[in-house]
């Protein structure tokens, strides 16, 4: 006799939900068959096992009653229910008991770009799809949390440094222009003073000559008038030079007044920007201090230092085929290949999100090493 299994399951669930537990206990096979539209004798054995699990797990029907309704043996019912329970236990155990090595390998594959989705984990590591999906989501979430805060701080600092560089170049340019203007003023002043000194020196020399020639004032009255005239001309010349210098200086500053005011305003704004940067830099210092404190627990307390760090401070768990510029590393020849190991004691931030970290001992209150 043919039947639609999915439709049959729906009918059984709807029927059992419509009656109470006590009515289920009193239900006969004949009435059960009428309600679901098929004699249980014609239901296939594998479908009966599935229905037995539903009756027992969802509706709490006893093994004895299931045997009566579905025409099954107690042995088959017990086997069907226990198979499902054991299957769930195994699946849960597989999901929870992912080894540290598999987790570490999965993180390494994700960071290297060899895996893009849970299916890649199934192919690379040979785990089930459920385990792969759970592991992939957890690793991806942890990676995002660790990288997010540091990336934001670094990006903001980079933008601030770019702004500082831009304003520094602008200030340097304007400072050069001001220095050039000051140099021009200095040259003009030196030129005027030189001319004034030359005129004064020439006048004194001429005056001395005339005095020598006009010792007798009465005899050389004309010389006296010449001297007085020269003195007046010298005063007029000096007054003219002073006015000309003042006029030139005022003209020079008036000409560049707007530019000088603009530069002063920009310098003031730049001071405000530097003051605002102080707060960001202080927050960055606090973040770095927090990171140093957290990593310090892994290095300053002997009982929770990582088992993979040797006495010299090198991590022997992760090897690199090439040295990394700027890091303290040592090379070791193993199996005719050169491997490089990082000194994590010098570069503690390398251990920030390391999946391999394993403390030497588990203690309630670690004692700081000397």
C-alpha cells in the first residue's frame, strides 16, 4: 500500500496534539489507524522507527503503547530510540570536542586565505559540516573582535599624522615667506643706514675743511653761511631719509597684512588641532597599556607562561620558512630545511591572538616572577 510519509507524519502529530495524554494511553490500534488513514501493518519498518522516536520523544508515549499502536516489537522500539539518542550524543561530542590542533590549523588556514567557507574546512580538515560551520563562525567572530579596535586606533592615528604633516608643510612654506620678507626689510634698512652714515661722514669732513679755511669768521663770513646752509640741508636730508624708511616699512607690512593675519589664524587653528590630538594620543597610550598588562600576565608569571616558549624567549610552536624583517628571530635546521622562530618575549604582541597559547600550570592565584 502506497502512502506519503511526510503527510503521514503531519497527520499523526496533528491527531496526537488534539487529544490528551490520558486519551493516548486508552487509544487502540484500530482507532489510531482510522485517524491516520492507514493500517500500521502497512507502514515500512524504517518509517516505523522514525514514528516511534516521535511518539516517545515529542509526546512521551511509553514503549509498550508504541508497540501496540505501530505493531512493533519492544526490541525494535528500544533500538530506534537509542540510535537517535546516541547519534545526538556523538554529534554534540564532535561539535564540542574539536581539538586544539584542529582549531589552530583552521585559524592558520583562514589567515593564509586557503579557506573561504565551512566547506573548505570540511575538505582540508576532514570534520563534519556542522562542526565546520560552528568552527568557521567562531574563528571569524574572534578575528573580527581582535582586529577591530586596533585597526580603528591605527587608522585614526594615521589620519592625524597625515594632517600634521600637511599642516607642518604649510607652516614651513609660510615661515619661509615671512623670513624672505624680513630679509628684504633688513636689506633696505641696512642700505638706508649706510646712505645716512655716508652723508653724515661727508658732511663732517666738509665742515672740518671749511672750519679750517674760515678761522677768521669776519673774514670768511661767507663760509659761515655755507656751513649753516649745509647743516640745514643735512637735517632736511636726514628727515627725508627717516620718513622714506618709515613709509617703506609701513607699505611693506600693509601689502602683506592679510596674508600675515591669515597665517596667524592658521597657526592658532593648528595649535587647537595639536591640543585635540593630545586626548587621542592619551587614549592610544591607555589602549597600549591595557595590551601590555594583558600580555604581561602571559610573560611575567612563570606558572602561566606558554609551554611553547623556550628559555631564550623563542616560540617553538610556529615556524616560518623566511625571516621577517624587523623581528628578532633565530634559524634552526630541521630535516634539511631552515626554519625561523620569533622571539615572542621581545615581540609580545605576536601572542595577542595566538590560538596555540597554553599555560604551563593552572593555578588560582599566580605569583609574579622576579
